[in-house]
C-alpha cells in the first residue's frame, strides 16, 4: 500500500471509528467526507453565540445605508454559493483594522478599515466571496474539530491583547487580527470566491485585485515596522509574492472564467461603491479617541493627554499602548470603573501589587492620584515599573510603564492629563474620507502636502486609491482623500 493510499485508508478508519460521534460529514463543496465534530445546527448555534460577543469588542459601524449596501452585495453572492440554504449575515465593523473574516454558520464581517482601501463593488464582492468560501467549505468547523480532537485550543479569532496586571508589560503590544486558515484553505476560498463572483456576473479577476490591495498593505506595514523597530503585522501573512507573480493563485482564480456569461456583465460599479464611502470614518473613530501627533483626545470621555515625542502610540481595544523602537520603552494607559469609596493608594494596593517604593500622592488638573515604583515583567525582563492611578469622575485611569531604567516619561504623560477645552473638542473629531474629481493638475504629492494624515500621507493616499507605490491620478476619476 503506497503512502497516499495508506493516508486515505487511515482517514477512512478514523471516520468509521468516530461516526457514532457524528465525526464525519459530507463537505458541501467537495462532496467528500470531512472530520467534523459539529453538525450544521451546532455550527449555526456556535456562530449565533459568537456574534453578540464579537460585537461587544467591535461594534457595527453606524451607517445604515452602507450596511444595507454591503448586505445586498453579500447576499447576491451567497445565493449562488454551495450553501445557499444558510441565511448569511453581513456586518461592517467600526474598526480601523484592515480585516475581514467569517465565523461558523454564515456570519461575515468586514471592517471599515478594509472598506476604505477597496475601490470598486467588484472588489467588495471579492472580499465577501472569499469569506463565504470559508463558510461553504466549513473551514472554521474543520479547524475547530481538528483542534478539539487533539486537545488544542481552536483559535477562530485572535483576540486583542487583554488587560494585564499592573506589573506586567511583557505582552501588551499587538492588534486584533483574524488568523488565517493556512495556504490550502485560503486558496480554496480564493477559488470559491472567484466562482461566486463569476456566477454573480462580476469579473473573477477582482479577487486578484483584492489580494493585490492586501499585498500592498503588507508591503507598507513591513516598511513602517522597519522604521519603528518592531515586528510587522499582516492580514493573513500568506502573501509571499504579489498576485501578479503567483502562478498558482492566478490559475486558481481564473479557472472561474468558465462560470462567466450565465447572467451578463455587472461591471465593477466603481463610482457606486465609492459614493457609499463618502464620509466614512478613517483611522481612529471618535468613540475610541483620536491621536493627533503625540496628543490623544477623547471627546465622549472628555479628556486629553500627551505622550513623549518619538513614542509610537496604538489605540487598542483595551488600552492605549505607547512604545519606543526595540522595546526600549513601553507604556500602557487603561480605564476602569470606580466601584468603592477608597483612596487612590488603596485602589493601587487592590491591583495585586506586592511591593511599592518611591510612593507619592499626585494632584493632576485638580484630580487626586497616587504613584509608585513596582516590580514587574517587561520585554527587557524584570524591571521596576512606574505605576500611577488618577481618579476622574467615577472612573480611574491606570498608567504603567518603563523607559530604560528611568520613569520621567510615564510621569510626564500622567501630568499631561486634563479635561478638553472647547477648542480641543474639534480636534477630538474623527477624520473622514471625502471624494474629489481629479483634474490634469491633481498629483498625490500635492494632495499629501495639505492632507491631515500625519505619517506617510502620500503613501496612504496611494493605498486608498489603488496606486501604491507609484502612479498618478487619472483626470476625471473619483479619488478618495481624507479631511
């Protein structure tokens, strides 16, 4: 018996043994048996449980017209999919991350951060089609089943870094991203998405265009990470080459050409799509606070604070995190509700701190606080960490950080805290995408010179308009800028 035959024989034996546990089911796409531990009803129930939990972390974007448009495009693809019996739910998430993902049972999500970098309805359809492919091929269910069978944790979604204890700064960097399923599953979803595009009268080459958008994002992220002395983060981490140079990917996607012509040519609907993005929040949303330079503004919570110059700041779901290159300094700011009438020092002791030195009371903008050095974990190993708490209304702000053995940077950030002035409330408003019509004099360097985008404005404008790393606007074409 050769190795391939042996592999299939063993696989069949596993299914036979686990059949009583409903461990094998026919794959809706391939018609072959897969090892799964969830029935379709259980899969749907899992997705239904995950949906409200996910929306607590990343709420829907408040634009009913945009939500309806994305839902309309998605349903068009779902109706021609291999699991058209499912009722799919498509949600635009209010997140600046460049991401899209699916959870079991037909729940599909796309962030406003990714929408901002797409440039046609066909590209939107390609993203949604790819994620529908993950559902129809039951990738998350198969991954969950394999993980459960081997006693491993099934990681459907990579969570954002949580709130560590006051003495732990070792692992707070990072952004929530959806983990990929591996090269073979991603290629299968590309193939299925391209098929659903063609059957919905879109050009399947839109799938290649979308992967090109993601590859450009990855290239830009690598450039930024190198400048900032950190590891790059990417969408799925599977783009070793540009899609224009990936023969296998091209063959996989273009095989869908055989499904074209069944209902006509829908076109890419570029301007229709772009009109739906006019006014879209770009970057940090007002509800999460806005960073301008080194100063952070939060209008709903009515406060501002400033980080030291040269620190890279990330507005994560659970905390503000600032870092120096190569982990030479790191700082975290988080907020908790005050639930007991106790002094700032007593609150600090309640954080589980075992030892404090260099203790002192604080008064910042008339607000009571307390600070001390505490032992803790950092990317540089065991260090004395500066921790401070500041009471503001019925909430407490917790600051923690270190900077190569000295702690002035953390205290300067604490002392910069204050309520917003009336003039600053305008600065706390989010930036938004605006559409303009290019003329013969429109150039990206000129647009960048007057753009409010603070870092790499020209590169960002090129990414927004599908012209990274080179190229100029075409006269008469709609362009996205940021205001």
